[in-house]
C-alpha cells in the first residue's frame, strides 16, 4: 500500500493484470484486504523459514554462516553440510600463526596486522592490508576451538552510529542471545581451548591498558565530532607535559 501511494503521488498509474482497480470505495477496500493478506502471508513464510532453519541447525544439517570462517572450506557439492567442512591447507596455518603471534610478549593487534601486511599475506577478503579489527575477529572466534555456534545473536533496532556525520546504517543491529539459546555445531579444531583462553585474557588486559580507554579526562564532545572529509570519529589525547590534542 505504501508503494502504491508513492507511485500515485508521483503521477504513476498502477494497473493490475488480474483484476482492474478503480478509485471506487469497494475496489479500494478489496485492495487494502489484498495488501493485508499479502503482508500476513509474508510474515508466515518468514516464520516458517526461520523455524525450518533452526530445526536443521539443531539436527546438525546446516552450517550457521553464509561464508566459511577464515581457515575453513566447504564442500562445493554440499556447502551447507557441516560434516563436510574441512581445514584449508594454507589459511588454517595462518590462523594458528596469528594466535601464536599475538601470544608473543608485548605483541598487540596492530603489530600482528602490520606483520601480516609486511609479509604480503592476503586478508580473509583478499585485500593486501590487515587491520586490528580483522585480527580481533579471528582471535575471538570460538569456531577455531572446534565448536561453532548458531542462533547467537538477534536483530534489534540500531542505537548508535559509527560517526557523528554518518547515518545509522540500515537501522538494524545485533545483540547476543543468552548462552542457553545457542546451538553448538562441531567443527575441525585449529587451536586448543587453553590457547584460546590465554588469547582472550590478553585481549581483555590490553583493552584495559589501551590509551583510548580514557577514564581521566572528560571530553565534552566525545563521540560527537567527526572529520568532514572521511567521516571518521575524531579522537583526543592528553600528553604528560600538559598538552592536549
């Protein structure tokens, strides 16, 4: 109904091939009823697809991602089958190397990313430059311990934007569900649970010590100022000699 109103508001005539519609009140009532039924059927189809997907996930018949994580490959003939997921001969070794790099003394996400970029290792998306968020996503992915989880998040309305000058995106975000709602699916393991736990502990420690974790200076325009050229958020810092930027 919204689409029809938009078209007619711009001078476009909407014609139905199965049943001509006029501005007669009876025809308009039938049109509204058809629109309501179509919306109801769309919701039913969406719900049936959701419940069918959850049933396949619980039965271990479907992988929970549209693209396999970095280090894994699916069977081209049966891509949704979790039993046919295998380790990639090259990228799986890189995943293990990333965990080893980060566990080195004084290593940071930025240093690991710079190290891979200097070695010209392609990123998971095939690009040349690695970024700290990409490294963090790999290091925090529990799939590498031998178990991947489906139904971990649910969709909600977006509440914040990446930049003060940027939009809220498509208006949707994702939050984590309770752990009892997750669906565990076994996968080939790349790292031990002990190594994974050590990495998570170091990530938390480094985050607490990061210079951007500021609890001392009250910046009045925090998260409200962005660059007019690249639209990225502007950051502030205070040096020990009293200068503020």
